[in-house]
C-alpha cells in the first residue's frame, strides 16, 4: 500500500518536473520575443526622435535666420533714418552758423556806423555849443543896444513885448476861430440839414395840439344839485376821494375840475361822468366808482407805457418806469401831449443815430425817457430834466442815458453825442408848426425879455426880436465895438439866453455892425 502510494507520488513528481521544464521553455521563448520587440520599438523611437530633433533644429535655424534678417533690416532702416536726421541737423546748424555770421557782420557794420555818427554828433555838438555861445553874445549885445536906444530895462521891454504879442495872438485867435466856425458851420449845416430832413421825412406823424380836459358836461342844470348833495355831502365826498376841486358855478350845464395832478384830474373826470350816467350819486357809490376808476386808470397807464415801449422797440425797462411813462399820457406841455412828444423824439433820435453810426437803442431810450420827470414834477421840486435823470439813475439805466435826460435842456453840459441828438430831436418835435402853443401874454413877455437880454450888453445900440422870437437881431455901435467884439457879443447873448430862458426850438442871434461915411457936396 505504501509502495503504491510512493510510486504514484514519484510518477506525479516526475510529471510535475517535466511540465515545469516545458513551461519554463515557453516562458523563456516569450521573454526573448518581448525583448526583441522592445528593442525594435526603442530603435524606432530613437530614430523618430532623431528625425524630429533634426526637423526642429532646421526650423529653429530658419527662424533664427529670419529674425536675424528682420533685425538687420530694422537696424539698417533706423540707421538710414538717423543718418537723414543727422544730415538735416547738420544743414540747420550750418544755416544757423551762416545766419550768425551774417548777423555778426551786420552788427559790426552797425557798430562802425554808430561810432562814426557818434563822432560826427560830438563834432556837431561842439559846433552848436560854439554857435550858441556866439548867439548869446550877439543877443546880449543887441539887448544892450535896444536898452540904450529905447531907454527901457530888460523887464520893461519883456512886458511890452509880451503885451504886444498877447494882443496880436488874441486877434489872430479870434480870426482863426471865426474862420474855423465858418468852415465848420458850412459843413455841419449841410450834414445837419440832410439828417434832419431825412428824419422828418421818415417820421411824418400828424401832430395835434391837446390839453387836459378839465370840464365835464351835464345833461341839465338840475344835475348840479345832485352832485352837491344835501348840505354838500356828495361834493365833499367826491373831493376827498379824488383829491380834485369841483367848481360848480353859474356856467350852464358844465362842472369844472381843478387839480395839479393830471392823473387825479383824469380819474375825477371819468368817475364823475360815470356817476352822472348811472344817476346814483351818494358817498358810498362815489367811493366805489372812484376806487374802480383809479384801478382802471392805473392799468391803462401801465398798458400805455408797455405799448409805447414796444412800439419804439425798447425792452427791459423796470415796471415802475413803464408806469411812469404811461402817466405822460395825461400830461401836456404847451398843448402838446408829452407821451406822443416822447415817442416822436425817440423815433427822430433813432433815425439820426442810425445816420451817423451811433447806437440806436441808446438813442431811443434817451428820446423816450427825456421827459419822464414830467410824470412827477408836480410832486418833486426842481427842473423836470434833473428829476428825470434822478429817476433814471434810481432804476439802474446806463450813465449815457442819464446824461442825455439831464442835458436835453442844456441845464447839464453835454458829454456825448446822444446829449446833442436829444436836444436836436426835442427841438424838432416841439418847434414844428402846430406842435405847441403858448398864451399871448407869455409870448409877448418872452419877446420883451429877449430884447432886454441883448440890450444889457455894452456896445449894443438896438435889439429887435423877429420871426416870432426865433431870432434876435442886434445892432452894435461901430465906434466902440470892432468885428471881433461883435462876434463876442453874439456869443455872449446866445449863452445868456440858453442859461436864463425857456423857449421852444432855438433862437438865432444876429449881431450887425454897420459903419457909414457921410459927406456933402457943396
């Protein structure tokens, strides 16, 4: 049993050993093939790496050559640019050197010329000093000879010479002034006539003499009693509400309203007419109507001022100034409505300013507002020109406009062309036929005062006011007044009239010096 088992185990062991050798042989053969395959793959990888390295080496060489070429091209281009810039710089430097050389040569020549001139001036100065010394000696000799001949001292001779020179200079000055005035008058009259005629033609407005209405017509005399009321309560209430005196006299069907303030008088007139039309006249109704009419008149003045400023083409005036401008609708001067007169002066000034190339807006402002002081001259003392200038300054108007308002009657000296234009346009508007009227007594007094002004000057023999006071003709004594004195008398009379009289337009002063020689044949 045990022998069998051992045999079997030996047989099995022999089989295992035989199988292991076979397996080992197979494994050895497989390992050899794997090694051969790995060697082939390694050789292929090495060859591929060598080829790729060679290709990359070639590509790197090409890129290096390309970069080298580009760098060389860029360097050559920059070198060419630098060389060109250097050439230009060398050219400019050469040009500057050439200019400097020319300047140096020029300065050297100028220096030489100045040295020559300086030497000549020194020689001339020495010569002038010698001549001056010689002239002083000659003058001293002549002075001594003149003193011996005339028997006068140096101071006396000097005073005599100065007196004669002064007298001669005054005569020449008067003659020269006369010539200048004549030439200027000829040219100025032509240009002034052209401008004034053009302005009048372009503004040919109708002018109607107006006065403020101060009477109210009644439907019958019985209405007077209703206006007065029981124990006069209606008329007292009306006067207290309006500030206007109501005069009820024997004049049939008429009641007279009297007040210095034209606006109050206008309010009273409208209110009384409405009360008469309504028929209900008692204190409460009077106060109601008067208050309503005052508001209407205030609104009407504002609208009239705005419309006037718009028509003339002036904008930006303060509302208070617009309202004062509207008040001029109820103000008259010698029968001429002041608002219409102001509008006309503004148009004329604008036209004349355009003709001489001045600012039209400033001219129109001066013309429109030149009589603004008349809106409150019954409330403030002083000339209306000064009051108007104060109002213009209060409301922030330009200084040129203020001066134009202040000087339009010559109370302030003219300082700009607008002042002169304002005086001319104001005279044109006021002096045209039919523009204004004055009472006969005032007219006669004005003529008499003109003649008295002229006769107050020494050397005046006679004086006549002619052409309705537009001209004063003066006869001087030829024995005591010469031609130059005649000119001075005419100027003095005109200045005195300007300073002391109020008159429309202008007054021409004509001084006449007439010499007669009389002889008889026997």
